C-alpha cells in the first residue's frame, strides 16, 4: 500500500511513500494470505531450525540450497547457503553484510 507524497510537474513521475504497516488498511491486504503473515511472525529461534531441516526459506518462499553444499558469498567469505540463511536471522550481521557488499559494488563501479 502506498500514499502519494509529492506531485511533480505534469508528465513527470509521482513520488509514492510506502506505508506498509503504518496504515491500518494495509493489514487487510496481509489478511488475504494468513499463512505468510503468521510465518513472518514466528521467532527465528523456532523458524531457523525448521528452515534448516526442510531446506525451505519462509521469507523467500524458495529452497535454500539448490544442491547439497552450495555456497555463496557472505561477509566477504564463501559460506554454505544454509549457514548464510542462519546468519541472516541475526539482524546486525545481515545489515553488516548488506552495507559491506554495497560498498564493494560501489568501489567496483568507480574503478
């Protein structure tokens, strides 16, 4: 759900402000998919082991590992996809990874 925030000159784009959970009516859209809504409210202490065992990410709604031992880069190191999924449940670690990967991409563009 979005709210119009600002209108630019005619023929130009309109800036929309995402309201998300700020607007009570946004919760009506979440109610249309109660399984997804409830799975997003589960604590990582319960969700992480369940995702590890089932190899299914409730957030991305997809398999974690496409094949056994699949790796990817996280915090500048090659790690298994399941280990990365566990570490992403720690918000601080996930934010550090996002900021470091953004800086790496920006540095690569400049060179």
